[in-house]
């Protein structure tokens, strides 16, 4: 469900050694681009010169802003990471490390209370913003207050009751409910802590000038933004790490043409291209001047998402006449040839999966393609072929949930921002399912229409779909909040509580409430893993969603650029302070 640029464009490794972790993409409906004010930008004649030794990243569009809490294209996170430092982050190994914090608050060192409801952050002494003002605990309190007062949702901030600042280097964050992702509450994918003295009123986050003209605790400072041309960054003289960043200048170049980006990357005119797709991707893979980095494990999981309530009812007490039967969902899963999808649509670059929690090593068998078994399950459920030579679509023949003669036809959506690959995959799934007598009526819509709010008649939240195809995944190393948002029976949105969660399938398994309650408490790693595997097993059997393929992120990197370490827990610029250019050897 990721708007496309970073997608193929929420997973994921074993739980960190710290006992508590979590996810980043969770709760109310997936974010659509928030309309932000357009800043006044300098004319091209006043452009800052691009230095010969500049590191150049090429992207197709301008970032919406530097505030990655407000949008979700991936590009705001890319630039936000350069300027907004975090209290803590996650490295490529899936472990947390302190950034602006002096240490990680845990049960062991007393930074996390026994009940998990109070987190004490201690800051590094002597931290400064790029304008020379001190970075203090007041900035942490201000960041939380801004979400509260601006009525903007972001993961975990709605669970905070108060932030105390007993001294400039100490912040006590009080939660009303344990938040497994507390270690990156003020960090994560391109986000961090805002400056209390600079951004503006706490109830005006959408209109802050710092969304476009930020000051920095990160490795770089925005030098100039020429919209549609480039963003130029200079080193932050007040960065907390001495002798960093290594680069003297970093430039984000706006270039919509993917082939032009590829040619510049191969020639060394640019140094990093994000999420390339074919045909440019294949050409990069075969070029001696470029390496294509593939994230492993993959974050985004492509899945079929069924509606278990009657079409248009949005009511779990009104079961879907076809898809409420788990055996029919099982038949559909057996009817999809995942390996063929991978080979023919994704050029064997994806990873077949049966659960979003495969990285935890839960022992579950594969759903192998088996159209014969799919047909048998549909027959058993009372959906039969009466005259296959003339009509290949099954109908209810004693199914008990619909009138006899009702055809087995399902309305199915995908979202257009993903691109042609998803449309092709959807078409192939239609053809595969028709072979076992299931008819999909396919449609491609904007993601905003598919996942819009209750008030705006979002297709999924209102239950106006049968079986959709999209991708999503979680940030961080613990999937608790993300999985609860999709599968906890208390996360079913209703007219009275439309932001209860993302359980648009209206899936209700009362066993999961107890599992999620346990996962929302501080637990040892082995107990957390056991509960997650119990969850994976139940979802594997019930199929409230049908995972198909995990889709890795890919980055084209010119060999002259050293130090880039892409991973799934953060945006690629997470360690931009370590990037450097090397001179290619002369032939």
C-alpha cells in the first residue's frame, strides 16, 4: 500500500537484541500527499554552483517538503534524513543505536519503566542546531506538542500523555499504553526532532516555513532549493560527529526521465538513483560502472486482500457470501501461480512468501500452485461449474451463502501509482483464477481513492471491494503495531470509529486480541518471537490476506560513490555523513 516511488515503486529481520522494537507504517489510513504551501524560491540566475566534487542523487520529482511526517513519497524522507537528527535509529543489522541521545533507554539501564509506560531520554551534551542554538529536551516536547496541537497523526504520538523536561538534557515521555516502537518514537525513516525556537506555532505544522527551509542537527544544511532543478546541501558545521560529513557538497537533482538518469549514472555525472525500474534497471545491471544494490530482506509484500463482509456493508456481522468462507480464500491462494508472477512480471527479482513474518523463521509450509486442489475446494464449498465448455465461471450450487445460480465474480482493485508491473500482475491473476472458475472484474484507481477516509468514501474503508491487490510493509524490526493495525479485531473501522485501524478485511479472530495484548507489553525476545510465530500460523491458516511476493528495494550506485549502505529500516541517506567520492583509476 505504499505510494509507488519507493515501493517497487511495511519485512524485516529477527527482533533486535534490545527486547523491544517496532514498526513505522501503521494506524489510520495510508497517508496521501498533504497539500502544503509552495515556498518562494530563488530564480535560476541566483543558483548555488554545483562543485566538481559534489555527490549527486537523482530523483524524478521535487520532495513535497522536508517533513516526512506529512507525506509518503519517499523523497521527503530522503532529504529529511539529511537535516533532522533522531534520538535513536536502526542500523543495517536491525539493531538500534543512539544518535542525539546519549544512550538507549531500556529496562536494564532504567530508561524504560517496568510497566513500559515511561521512557527517559538522556541527550548528548553540547548539541547545537545549525543556527548555533542549543538542542535540548524542549525540542522533544515541542515535537510531540506539535502533533497534538496540529491534530496530525504519526505513529505512537497519539499514545503519549505528556513529555516532561526536568532539565535541558532529560525528557520523560509518558505513554498511556506501552508502545513497542518507543526507541524510534523520535526517529525512523527520515524523521526526527523539530526545533522549538524555529519552526512556528505547535498548532500550525502544515504551514511551517521549516518544512521547506529547515535548520539542521543532521550532517548537512540546505543551501538552496531550486524547485524542479535541484536541492543543494552544505556540511553542517555543528554536526555532533567530528570530521563528518566527508562530502563537501551533496546535491539532489530533479530529473523525471529515467533513461536520462540512467545514462548520467553510468557516466558518473550522478552517483545514486533510487528504485530504478525496467528497462533502465536491466541496463544498469549490465553496466560495469554501476552496482545495483538489493535490500535483503525485502520490506514490501504484495498481497491479495479479501473483503470478508458483504460488499458495501462495511459490517463484519454481514459476511461476504463468497470470501467469508476460509476454504474459498484457500482455493484462491492455491489458484495463483506465484512463481510465474515472479518470473514473468518481476523478472525473478521478487521473493515468494506465505507470511509477512517469514523473517522470524516460523516453520510454515508453502502454498504451492495447485489448481486441482483449488477446484476441489471450490466444489466442496458449493461453487461449481455447471457447463464449463460454454461458461467457465462457477456459480452457487447449494453453497448456502448465496442464491443458487449466483456467479463467482469478484470486484478487484489495484492502485495506479505502483505502475505497469502491478497492472500486469493483476491481469495474470485474473487469467489464473479464471482457469479454476473464479472471475475477477479488475479496475485500476488512484491510491487516494482506494484508501481514502470514511467521509470521502474510500473504497476499502467503506467495504466497496471484494479482492484487492496491493503492497505494504513495516519499518523497524518489530511488526506488532503494523500487524495489529491490519488483523486485530479491534482495528476494524466503523462509521462511529473510522480511524480504529486498517482492518478493512473485517477479519475477526478473537484469539488475536490476546496475542496483540501480550505483544504490546515489554517482553523478552524469545517470548516475543514465539507470539509472533503463533500469529503467523493463525494468519497462514485463516488467510485474511494472501501474501504472494516480497519486493526488495533497489538502488543504482555509481562505483565512484563509496559508503552507501541501503537497508530496509531507514531511508538510504541514513549514513550520508559517511559517503565519499573516489577517483576512478586511470586506464
